[in-house]
C-alpha cells in the first residue's frame, strides 16, 4: 500500500522511482521511461517507421533500397490492388498497391512519412531555440524587457497555434517555389515556441 506507507503513487501506468536519491534529473527520466511499457513499445514502433521511411526511398539524393520512387509512374500490376499478403507471406511488386496513374503507394507513404518526421524535427528545433532565447532574455534582463516578452508570449499562447500556422503558411506559400511545405515548419514553430519560454 504505497499511499499508507507515504510513498508516491504511480500515475498513468508509470511506476514511481522510489530509489531516486543521488540520481540526476536525466537519470530519473531515463529510469522512468525504460520502466514504462507503452513508452518502449512506442519507441520501437517509431524507430521502425523512421528507418523504413529514410532508407526505403532515399533522402537528399541518397538512393534507397526500394525500386520505385514516390513520383515514378509504372504500369498497373494486379489492377492497382495491394500485392502483399499474410498467407502465404509475400511482399509483392506493390505491397500497398498503386494509384490510378501507376505510382507506387508504398513509396508515396514512405515519402510522406519522411516529410512528416522532417517537419516535426524542424518545428521542435526552431520552437525550442526561440523559446529558450526568449525565456533566457526575459529572465536575465528582468524589468520591462521581461514584461514585454512575457506579454508577447501570452498573446502567442492564446492564439490557436494551428490556425495561425495555416494562415501564415498560406501567406508565405506564394513566395516559395514549392508551395506549402517549406514555410510549414517555420510558421508552425512561430506559434509553438511560447511553451518553451513560459
């Protein structure tokens, strides 16, 4: 009975770290993470998706092991129906099938996963950097600098981030060769940094 013994209770399936004395914050976080079954399963699944996405169709000019690219048009096989099967176990020519013009859906899925992961990483880096800089400046200078920066942060927090990012991306899309994707990480990060500085 952890409650009767005065010990911290587990929350959301996470076992409390009872022997945390002498451990750094990083060691405590790592110990809790490795003791959480759902977190380990999620990490394994994400790792598989990450490796598949960035090795199958290639990235930044580096060729991948999959024979089709995301924009290559090939003759329809099996009328575009997925060729993968569980029994007998077979990968087939187009495991996810093909679209109406013959593009391989597996290659397109892996390409989409690449872009999603890239956007996620870029957003995290940009938002984290801006948030740390704003938080550090407001904490160092104090006074009116802190007041102005924190009011700016409050404004960014109360504006729905995705709506702001969508509007800014639409405005920036006309000025970029590949409309939509290039401004997306920057515009989304511009509305996400506030949580890092607060």
